């Protein structure tokens, strides 16, 4: 019910364009990691988060309400090899400012393709989050692409890497396609939003 009530608020190209107040959970991840699919699976809405495969487009933060509980902020994906330099600079500026100054930010959901694991850009993002002392929850997406055992191994591996950085960081298996881990993710994220 709560998740199905998620609704689009606005797209912001600059931090001052975001509304103030309430608590917010940010969704971040490499392009193609499955962030839009995860948001759509969580909200049960097939076109809430639209996937744009255009590397040259303006970098926007898409904001959604989650009932009275707070906001979800869909941050622009990173790691487009083909993205023009100007877009990459724009991304760094927007994201660095967001993590540095967005007081409403309560937690981060990091979307990681289970077959790739934590990459350099994911690590850079975690480094921006670290000074805020905020919880991070990793959705290891596309878990359906691996055997149960391989998926479990990948989860152990990333949990080790995360705990080494901050004991508060957590991870879980997720698949938008197989609808795996959806209820677990909903529960964890609404807990993070409520604080
Ligand atoms: P985004 O760029 O991070 O928003 O990624 P998308 O949600 O657009 O997903 C990128 C590609 O991965 C698309 O082709 C999706 O269909 C596919 N994908 C996303 N989630 C899953 C999943 O859980 N399982 C599988 N097998 N494919 C997925």
C-alpha cells in the first residue's frame, strides 16, 4: 500500500530546485545496474522510473513521494563510457553537492549488478557518503542471472567489503525480473526512511 502510493514530484537539475523538509532516501548506481527496474518493482509501477539510455542528456534528480513517510530521490546513473566530458563533470558537481549538502538525506540505496560487484565508481560514491555517517543498503540486482549458490557467494563478498568500511552498511539479493527480495527491500528502506 505504502509503496504503491509512490508518486513522481519533480525533476531537479540543481540542488536548490529540490523541495525542503522531510526525510529522503537516495537511489544511486551505475547506468544499467537495474536502478529503474528496482524502483518500478518496489513501487509496483511499471513506468514510475523511466530508463533513459541517452548518455548525453542533462543529469537530473527525480524525486518521488512515498506516502507521508518521505521522499525517494532517483539520482542520475553513472559510468556511461560514452558520456561526453561535460556531462560527467555535471554529474560529479550535482552528486557531490547532493551528498555534501542535502540535509534531508537519511540513507542511501546503492544498486549494484551482482555480476560486477562494487566498482570504482560505486566506491567513489561511498566515499562521498562516508562523512555523512548515513546507513547504506546495497541491492545486489539481477540475482536471477546467477545460481543460488553463486548469488550467495557474491552477497558474502560484498558484505565483507561493506562491513570493512562501515558496520552499518548492509546488502541483500534482489531481482526485479524474478521479484526476489522485493518485500525485504521495501521493509528495509521504509525503516531507513522512518529513522
Ligand atoms: P538502470 O540504468 O540502472 O536504470 O537499469 P535498468 O533498470 O534500465 O536495467 C538495465 C537492464 O537490465 C535492462 O535491460 C533491464 O531489463 C535489465 N534488468 C534490470 N533488472 C534486472 C533483473 O533483476 N534481472 C534481469 N535478468 N535483468 C534485469
